[in-house]
C-alpha cells in the first residue's frame, strides 16, 4: 500500500513543503490504553521525498 501526502516543516522564519510517498503494512492488534486504535505499522518505508519549495512566513 502506497500513501502519498504532503509534509510541511514549519519554522520560525519559513515553511518548506515536501511531496512524500510512504509504504507500510498495517497489523490489527489488541486495543490497550497505550494503543487505543488497535493498529501497528510494520515495514514502514519512505519511497520518495521531494522538496516542493520554501516560502517565508508572514
């Protein structure tokens, strides 16, 4: 399963945007206080991470 998305690094002086594609396996595990969703990520990989640009913050 590939999941595309945008990542924004927000700093005091600027914002940098990245186009990121990741892949992983979701495993159904028991719910607990520490894991209320009952899911675990396995084999998480960043397939691509391309910088889109940077702009100054107002």
